[in-house]
C-alpha cells in the first residue's frame, strides 16, 4: 500500500495512511513519521487495532518512554509505560475519578523537570458522540505575537502545577507530593528545529518573581492568543485512532463534550524529553 500524507487543518496536523503500525517498521519509515511530526506538530493514524504491547513497541522507535512515576495510580497495571486515561462510571454509579483529566489547555508533563517530547494516544473505546481533543500550534502562536510582546516574555518563567481536579483527598495529596511546582521558560527553543514556541498553558499559576494578580492578565492573554481558531485542530476520535503529537510545539485539551456515563478509554505512551525548568520553591500565589 502506498504511504500518503494529508493535512488535517490550516493550523497543524497531518494524517499518514498506508502504514500498519502492528508490523515492524523500517528505519526510513520511522524517519518519515518523525519528519512529518516536526513539520505538522501532530500525526494521525486511523484504523490501527493495536495491542498494548504493539503500541509500546511502535512508540519505542522514537525514543525512551516515561514510566509515569509522577502518576502511578493511572498507570497500566502490567505496563508502566502506558498511562490509562479512562472515564468509566464506578460500580456504585458515581462518575469516574478521571473525568477531569486533561480538561485544561496544557503540554504533557510541563510540571516536571523533564517535560514530554511527545505523546502517543490510542483510542480503545470512545463514546457515541463527543470526547474530542483539540490541539494548537505553539510555533504559530509565538510567531504571531508583536515584537514588543516577544521582548516582554523573553525571560519570563511560568510556574506550572498539575492543576488537576481530584475528588479523592488522599490521591490529590499524593499527586501534590510527587509533583512540586516547576518553573518553565515561557518561550522554549525547539531542540530539533531551533524554532521558538510559546510554552504556556492553564496549568501556569503565575510567573516566577511576580504575584498571581500581576501575572493573571498576561497568562490569560497568552492562553487565549495561543488557542485562536486559526492555530487549532479539533479531533473527533474513532476507535483505533492513534495520534502522535510533539509537546514541544503544541498544546492540547480534552473536551468534556460527552456523556460521562459512557466509556471513554484511551491509552497513552509518553516519550521522555530533554531537561527543562527548575523546581520553584518560592511562594505560590
């Protein structure tokens, strides 16, 4: 079958077809996927009925995988390389503990000292309607800023936290203990392309050295700017979709546009990135 590449939107994204991810791939095929990722930010593969082991094997072709020690409760019981992102009602009828996962604009693991290079998310089961994910192009968002704004944010560091709503107090306390606040540069240089990208999101509490009151208007502006329609792609998941995205040049949000009494089961592998930022020990405003 011939390999083809189709753009997904004006802002970012491409679909690659003609590759069976269950089979061992050649070095040249991995190279083509990697080049497509760098150019388009996200890569979609449709109709890929992978096992969890095949998902991991494909992911490892791009680098070392995270074992998700920062969120052990959400790991696959047999595969620590896989994070389970599942909305499944409990047996007592109460909503899933994970119904809030990813519901803010963010880049994966920005609240750690080794932010994710990339994420590979596979749809195992999806609701009848909804459960969409939106992605945005942070290269384009940075490029569209005025020169004055670029100078203003050039040396700022945003204080990132997990910002995840958890109903269980014990789980919330454990997440906080494992993930102290981390200050990350607001402008990051992509280690492969050399391009500058905004590195901001709704997990940023404030800027280092500034109060929340001082920081909030600029954080809000940058987040709203980065998610303008011309930079964004909205994906409607189908079962057996796999999306590979570059966390260094994109941001994403999981939408709550579905019935939380329906099953939405996703599995994610996470590629380790390069060290960035520092543990913030100043006041959290």
